[in-house]
C-alpha cells in the first residue's frame, strides 16, 4: 500500500490547475455567449452599416449642394463624391445615423446658424448677380455708344 504524501507545493500546484480550469471554463462560456449575441445581431450590424453609408452619402450631397450655392456651376466629380463618402463613413458609423447626445442640446444654435448662413449666402449671390447684370448693361451701353447706336 502506498501512501501519498501531500506537500504544500503539491497543494499549490493542484489549486493553480483548478483555478486555470475554472478560468478557461468561464472564458469559454463568455465566448459562447458573445458568439450567440453576435449571431443574433448580425442583421442589425448590416442595417447599421447600410444606414451609415446612406448618411455618409447624404453628407457628401449636402456638401456638394453648399459648394454649388457658394460657387454656381460648381459640382463634385464622381471621384470626389466617392472620396467624400469614404471620409464621411467613419463619422456616420460613430453616430449610427443619430445625433450624438452631446450635440442635441445645441441643435437650435446649429439650426439658427445654418438659417443665417443660408440667408447670407443667398444675399451674397443675389448681389453678385445684380453686379454682373449692371456690368453687362454698362458694357452693352458702352459698346452701343462706340458703334454709334443709342439704346
């Protein structure tokens, strides 16, 4: 008959092995739960990505419209639009198509600023058009006088 003597080192090693086994079991359980959650949310992730892509595209369209208002006739090339969508996509992903909480309290300021900006750009464009019309009238009047024609 053999008698097994246990030593403090043996007990510590057994305890360490037991702790490692328990930790591995907890990690495996956590991984299984994460995998199940991810599998159930896969459709949501795809929908969020589609929404982020749509928001990025909208941001680029707004930028293109604003550029066209500032400089009539200006438009973004297909390459520039695509480049803009790539740049804007991470931002759109961060916000998941929604305004961040920290920005919501300031929306009335942003709305007022955008409205004022729109009015100012509109007035600026109208002034430039009027100045261009006057300049054209002066040229035509000057050309008519040079040709001996009265208007």
